[in-house]
C-alpha cells in the first residue's frame, strides 16, 4: 500500500510539474509578445536606407554586440532617441575584425555618412584562445584560411584590420567621423584557473586577458589613425569593479556554458524577457553579450557625439 501511495503521489507531482511548465510557457509567450511589440523599431539594414532622405546617416559595423539579437538592441534605442538621424546596421553575429573589414569594403552608398561606428574584437579575443577556437571561426568563414593560431597573431591581425577599416571608412566611404568602440570585458569573476573541459579545447590564456589586450589595441589604432575612441572596456570594467558580486567566473567550460544556455533560455522566454531588465548585472547569461543595462553604457557614451549632428 505504501509503494502504491508513493507512486500515485509521484504521478500527481509529475502532472503538476507539466501543468506548471505549460502555464509558464503560455505566460512567457504572452510576455515575450508584449515586450517585443513595445520595443523600439529595429534598425534597418543598409539596403533599406532611403537614399533620398536628408537625414545624416550613421552606419554601424560590428558583431553580435551591435546586431541586436543576443545583445540588447542599443542601436534601435539610438534610432528612437535621434529621429533626425538615419541609422543602418550592418553588424552580424560572429563577426571578427576580418569579416567587418570585408563588410566595410562592400559598402555601396549614395552619399557619405556622418558617422561610421565600429565595435568589434570580442570574437577576435575568443578565436585567440586555442587552435580549436581558431579552427571553428575559420570553418565558419570568419577568418581567412591559414590564419595562424595564438594571441600574438590575433592581436596583429586585429590591429591591421581595424586600421584598414578606418582607412576605408575615411577614403572610400568618405565618412565625416569614424568612431572606434573597444570590446567590453567578459562578465563574471576573473580567474586565472583555466578549465580542463573547455568547449574550445585547451585554452592557452584567459579570455579576460585576451579581450583586455584587444581593447588596448583598439585604443592604440584609434589614436594612431585619428579616429574618435570610446573605451567601452574601461567603462564597463569600472562598473564591474563597483559590484561586490560579479557572479561565477567566466571560463568557457562545457559545464558552465550548458548551465548558462539553459538559464538564458528560461529567463529569455519563460518570464517574457523581463529578467535582464530587472537584473543588477550588465550581461545576459552567457557573460559575453550585454543586456539593456550594459547596452545603455554604449548609448550614453555616444550621446554627446550624436547630439551635435544636425540634419542637412
């Protein structure tokens, strides 16, 4: 009798869990629709820009931090805040400085832009971590075939590509101003202990060190080429230093990423995308992409520059 009672209670508990999960999904979908429909309109790709518009054009080049799917769509917020400007988003998820340079070279414009924004370097830092990481980005077409592995080679390529992007934006695209934004630090506590189970293979150095060096290189290139520089890495890092709890270390282990992917899925779709808005952190749950609070740091840094641009 006792075993039958336990099995009955277990069945009831499972049915309750399923019902609770279904309710959570329903309300999560409703919340997702509400948040999505109330969000500022997405930024047009370059092909959708009106060539006859007199509004000054702002073009964004970059990776997923600018694309707006995995990170908060800060470019859409700027479009909403500055209706006298026209924004075009060419950023793509997974872009490295190599593919951003290719995008810059492919730009076909009817008139010179007022500003070209460039935010890239996080994926350059990630592919520098191990030969396996380099191979992954190379297989995805984000790096040229034969790209050497290692941090020194990645830093040299990043410096060269970023310099070429600035030169092309100035001479071929004829941008009035080029703004280089350094890649932000990765989230979580900093640790020197490298994981034994990283999905990128045996890491040769810390991801925190790699992205910090990329940010320093961005500063150097912007200064040498006379571009406007926004040190997003320092702005975010300053906020992180003020926090007493930065969360678990970001080490790119398989177990960590599995947990973060699971949590990110839940907080993104079950509560209707509201978790990151209430969070005290600056990151989404992968410790790479910025939530609304983190993306606001970018928008705030750009306001003085965009605010002085006047319609023609």
